[in-house]
């Protein structure tokens, strides 16, 4: 066991990560570890634990050796992952069985202590204090942070959507439509949408999260039904999930959102060139759903599919859009996108507009629509509701 040391220089908190597939165990240990100056993070699957290591840089990592079943030893692989990312972290392995071979393997991978279940939070805290004692005079209150499982997120009221306006460029900046954006209400790192979707990707369940977000959007879409097109982000892989997307959208596409649904196909993955994917796109088009290529040209380009998907819109990423007028390279790229859009009969939406000079420059180039903080930040659907005109007898 290492000699006692203080928390890392420049850090005023000790961060402890607890990993076990049983939430009751992590919850019980977390309460026993509560101390001033200490943050305790709990995870109940390997994917969230890996992300916690990358995002939160814990000083101490306490992991079960088995995280999915009786015959798997993911905890050993997790030790290697943790030490590769955080060489100075102190890893404690816990298990119900502690054969010498397992302890030796854990030690070779970087674990510096081994605790056999059952044990309590006070016992664990004593081991941690031997490695790195907390400052006795710390006045910082303890923090307990739970990173929920994906299944909990999918059914949680904390998963919701906000909406950002898309306007017509020119002199009036008239509202045209809105883009739906996913959010998760939590005090942990998953409040960042990119991290939330990264977690789902590591679980190989991006499609489940995408469909849950779309469902939340549709639940509140009534407030926007009379305010132009509604743009929904969609991962390309969702089109390969059978009829799940069509079943979710078809009722709205034929009802209150008839002719107003636009699916923004993101460039997070490549569109698959097969009949299932292209057939679903055509099926959705048949009920009035339109398409956009989102963040056009940033990652997996969908350009080879432009004549088969026939997108109504090409969206230029904020990466190119923000202050493009002062960057000759961005101007050339945007001009080229405009040429492609003209050849294929698409409208262009410029994202990332934060300054009126960018909006004016976009309009001068012939870009019809714009989106960005200049026109409004993402807010709840109800905030866009137009007041009804009073009835006059």
C-alpha cells in the first residue's frame, strides 16, 4: 500500500469513484464515505465508469471485479483502463471472493488494495484515508454524484427537449421553424448532451436514446404546431431499426405536424447503402416527412446519397458558420456548399450565427435561413407559444 499523501496539487477536493453493478452497494458505500472535501461518484456499469474516469479524473477508484455476470471479470480490464488514463490514481478492487490468483492479477494491473465483501463505507473510508488523508480543516461540503444507468435516463422526466429558432435571413429575421435539442436534467456530467450521447454510443444504444428524445419532442410539439417546420436530429443508424422511427412519427406526420417534420440526418455515422435504410427513408417521405443533412461536410459525409435521400435542406455547421465572413477558407467552403445546394435543389441553413455581421454576410451570399445565439438560445417549447387573438364580438 502507498505511503499517505495529500490530494493532488491544485485540487481542493478528493474525488472517489465507486463502481458496482448493484446500486444498493454503491449507494451504501457512498453514504459511508461522506466527508467534507470529498466528492463521491457512483456508477453501475462499465461504460459510465470509463466516462467518469475520462471526465472527472478521480483520485481513488473502487471497483467490483465482476460487473455483468458470474463469469466476467470486467473489473480487471477496468483497472487497466483507469491506470492508462490516470496513472496516479489509486485503484481498490472489491469482490465477494478473493483467491490469491485474482489478487495477483489485480496487483499486476495496477490495483493497490483488495477488499473482500461484505464491508462498509467506514471501513473503505479508513483504507482511502491511509492512502490519501483528507485535510482535517476542509470546509467544503461533501458531494454525492450518481451517474444513472441508460435505462433510467430513457424513462426519466429529466430527459427533455428544448427548441432553437431558425429564421429567414435578410432585413426582417422572420421566424421560420425550430430545431429540437435533447437535454438531460442532472447534476452530473451527462447534463452535457455530447457526453450523454457518447454514453449511449458506448452502450451501443444510440438508437434507443434518439427515439426517446424524439418521443419527448413530440409530446410537447403542440405548442409549435402552428410555427413552421420542426427539425429533429436523427442518427443514421436509426433508419436500420426496422419500422420503429416510422411508427413513432407517422401519426404526427399525418396529423398536427403534417408537412412540418424535418429529420436532420447527423454525420455521426455513415448512412448505410442498403434497402432497409433507403426504404425507411422513402417510407417516411411518403407520409410527408422531409430531410436535411446536418453539419454538412464535418464528419461522415452523406454527399454520395444526396440524389437518393433528396434532402430539402443542407445545414452548414457552426464550425464553419460562426464569423465565417472574416475567414477566407470558411467563405470558400460555404460558397461550395451553396453550389451543391443549387445543383440539387436544396435550401441552405447557416448555423452558429452569433453576430449580425455574420447574418448579413450570409444573406448577401444567398443563404436563405440562419440559426444561432443571435436569434435565440434553446428554450422550452411553451416559450414560443403565440398568444391567441382575443375574440371580438
